[in-house]
C-alpha cells in the first residue's frame, strides 16, 4: 500500500484525469461517479483538503472503485490507464465491454 | 450525573448515540483537558432526546473514546430506517474511519465523532445520488432497492 505517497488532491486529480470522474462541489466530502456506458458503476469519496491518506481510508477508496489496493497504487502511479481499469471491472463482472 | 444516557443530535436527526457520563457534567470541560468526560457507547436504536443539552458539550470534547466501536445509524437524512445500519469506527493512523459492510461508503474524521458525522453525510449523499435515476450497475440498484425497502415512508 503506497498511501503515504499520495494526498487527497493527488487522488482527486487522477480520478478526474484518468477516469473522467466529476466531483461534486460543496460539502465536507467530495464524491464522484465512474460512469461506463451511461451507467454509474463506482462512487469514490475523497476527503477535502490536501492531506496524506491513512491506510484504511486508502483501502476504502480502492474498494469504492472495486479494485485492489495494488491496482489503486497502479492507478495513482500511472501504469493503470482508464482502458485497463475498464478491463479489470469487466473481468470482475462489474461492466460488460463491447465485443 | 453519572450513568448511561442516550443523546440525539438535533442538527442532524440521524445522530443517535448513547453517552456515558463519567463524572459530573459540570466537570466535563476540565475532564476534556485531563481525558474524556464523556464516552460514547453502542446505541440501542433509541431516539431519546432528553439529554440533548449535552450535545454541545459532546462537540467540544475532542478526545471522546468509544467504549465499543460499533454504532447503529437509524436515519438517512430525515428518514428513519426500519432496521438500523451498523457501523464500526476504527483508528486510521492519526484519524478515524467509520465503515459498514452494508454500503461502499466511509466516513473520515480527525475524531471519532467527526468520522461518524462524515459517515452519516455520506449515507445521505449516497441516497440522494441513487434516488436520481436508475442508471446504475446491478449492485447499486440492489443498494437502492435495499434502502427503499428499509426507509419508513
């Protein structure tokens, strides 16, 4: 788990840039949906403010995206692209990719 | 003043917690300096609001310690749940996290109370989101069905 390498702003930025998640403004928590094929698939919550993310919170964010912490590490570090993320979701039966 | 009490938050009606007053309530601000004057214990799904006056005091005490890290949430916003949702509050390095196996949400806070409040906001926000339409994956539709079934109209 590489939670110490990322703060909440990093996580939010990656979710926005790589997964096209739009975070709702306002409130103490920031929420956004990953949408695939017009359907809302996963919903992530990122606490507000620039702070490091403790391990259980980090794992909860990964769980919200329906991926392991290892894959979440990859997503934040760069290797996991949106295409790969969709592939993982498809493998676990969360979405159906077109033939 | 010593004993177990139940407290309901008037500002967020979903907050129903049980509090144990360890010393006299008048001593609590001092107790805050020395240690917690009040402790939250697991809620038995009652909505007794007779000790509502202690709520402000609860909010001023940052180092409240949970006797039992389990709490039950009885409301989603203003709506009462037929069956309460159990949450667990755990420390997460120097912060706290509130989670439940029932929903893919969590509450985060610098204190246990903040984490609980955050969880309740998240629960309400999630409910507002899934109420919007039916464009969700099957697991989210199942959550929507579960909440619709469990909320008192």
